[in-house]
């Protein structure tokens, strides 16, 4: 969920606990060739200069397989043991 502002990430977690990756229908279609399943429940986020936007949990979509090893919390670099 690193592509969402912290407050929107919080809103998404409140709506669907454990959500790992969400995208708008257009973003899911263009980036992953995936489409919301019939009856999939959209989730609300706040949108700049507009009231809200709808996004979908990628688990609630169908289409091409998700990329292997996709990690929403990916990080690189060295971390000391302390």
C-alpha cells in the first residue's frame, strides 16, 4: 500500500483489515490487466480536489496473474541489528 498517502492507507485498513494491495479499476486494468470481479465491493479513499475515489483490493479482481514476488512493503538497504 505504499502508493497511498498514510491517511488513505489507514482508511483502507479500517474498511478491510489486512488489505495488502489496492488499486483503482483503471490502474488495475492498465498496470496488471485485471478487472474487478462482479459484485466486488469498492473501498473509498479521499481524493485531491474531489470528494472520494474508489479502489479495489486486488484479491477482488480477476485477469492476468499478479506479478510474482510483489511485496507492498518492499524496502532496500542495510539495517543494523540494534
